[in-house]
């Protein structure tokens, strides 16, 4: 399976950060801030899978694009970008050697630090 950068989500995240829709939370808070499966399902029901995908910086190209499994590396809670979500995603991207995703996340993290 090949996971690649979700460019649409990257642009969406940059826009959210530029508009102040982000939080500088602590690194280890992602488990508390990450949307639950129930919240994910409700979001998809209300907004569709395409909107859901804008909150995930990776795309698994061998998964059905109409499934949650198609999207990897979440960075927010469907309202705002979370620093802790970016850090968690950056760590996992590095672990699995997804360099394009890791670099994109580092860029977003840099935007948060400005």
C-alpha cells in the first residue's frame, strides 16, 4: 500500500492556521483531543466523506476513497487544527518514512510557531 500526501488537506490546514483556527496544545494531549469514531461517523453523515478527508494529511491509495480507511494522519477535531495532532502525525509519518507527509506537517508546525 502506498500512502501519499493529501494535498487538498494540506492546503485546507494551511488556510485554517492562517485564519487562527488552531490551538497550541501540548504534545501528549492528542489522545484527549482526537475525534472519537462516533464523532467521525457523525461528521461524515452530516458533511460527507470528501469533507472528512480534508482533516487527514495522508491518503492510502489502495483503500476505497469512500471509506475512512482511505484517510490517514489526522491533524484536527473537525473544528480546529491541534498542535498535538500535528506532532502525533509527524511522528508517525517519520516512523513509516512518508517523507512528503512529514515535510508537509513540519511546514504546518512552523506556521503554528509564528
